[in-house]
């Protein structure tokens, strides 16, 4: 519990960084919008010709063209996510180094790392497709195996983006170093992810109450408007919360990497707290 409390304090420190630079939320916002547009450009044609099968239904009947399109979808979305996360990491690193970043600083840093970002997106898209193939072709057992491998991949690659941005290492080296650093930071990463889940659930509670009140209001008034309004407000609220949590995770990972790899105590974080919770090797 003491270790979890210390990790929660690190999450709180990440929040203080975000409070100083609320503009950093622009990066996950644009990322989400771009991913939705790209996904729509793939899904809508599938829907129009009846080829789209949600939730993995009947995928054994899909051929090479289907999986090629799926790979392109993975690649495009990964590229977008990594690009904007890289921009956010760059700004967070400047702030934690005592500077005052602008959105332009983040975009410039991401643009200068485009080749690295593209290769990592290609690599991630390939892994994503392989996991999808395992899940689709091996039934329930395949889903279990894909889930385990997906979790292992997520943990091993947690620090790849900070490594790409801060040290500009090639993706393969970045993945190897990320997996190596996991041995030093696995406790903090897992506890931080748990903290983010707890925070997300706690912050989501008002949205459920809002929808419930709308339903009650609709029943009492006999109109759909209260439900529509409350549901719309709840969706907007949850969307904002998801942006904040996404930004906090990225800031946390950048701070973690700066300390473990470069022995740099990020501005806004306490050295004693970092020393107590990190497993240094």
C-alpha cells in the first residue's frame, strides 16, 4: 500500500505538469479526431459493400485483401497515435527540464522523428496484425494466447515513445531498451496503470449518475429530451476524461524514463519520492 501511495503521488505530480500546460491536451484531441477519420475511411467502404464483420465474426472467410486493409488501418492509426504522443512527450520533457514548451515545439520534435515514428508504426502494425490473426484463426485458445502476448507486448513497449523522442534511438533498439528498463520500473508501471484505471473509474461515476438522472427525468416527463441531453453531456464528459488520462499516462512515462535512464529528476517531481519508489539497478 505504501508503494501504491508513492506511485499515486507520481501520478499526481504528472497532473501538476498537465495543469501548467493544459494546451498539451491538444495532442490527444487531434490524435483521436484523426484516428476516427482514418477508421471511418476504412470502415465505411466495408459497410457499403457488406464486407465489414464486427467483433471478429466469420473472419476465417476473409482473404488476403481483407487482412491487408486491416494492416493498413493498424499502421495508419499507430502512426497517428505515436506522432502525437511523441509531440506530447517532447513538450513534457521541455517542461520537466525547466523550460516553457509551446505546441510548435512538440510538433517540430515529432516531425524531426518522422522516420523513427513511421518505422515503429510499421512494426506495431505488424505485431497487431499477427495478434489479430492468432485471435481469428485459433478460436478461444487463440484469443487467450493473443491476449497474453498483447499484454506482454504492451508492457515491453511502454517506454518506446520516450526513448524515440528523447534519445532518438531506432525502434528496435528502443524496444530492447524499453524491455530492459521494464525490469527496473515494472512495479511502478503496473501500479501506475492501476492508478490510472482507478482514477478513470472514479471520474466516470458522475457520467453514470448524469445518465441515470436523465432517464428518470425522461420517465417523469414522458419525453426523450432529458435522456438525449444527459447522455450527450455524459459522452462529452467521458471524452474529456479520456483525453486527460491519456495525457497523464504519457507524461508519467516520460518522467519515468528521464529519471531511470538519465538520472534526471524532472521538474515538479520530488527526488526522494522517485528514489523510494523506483527499483534502481
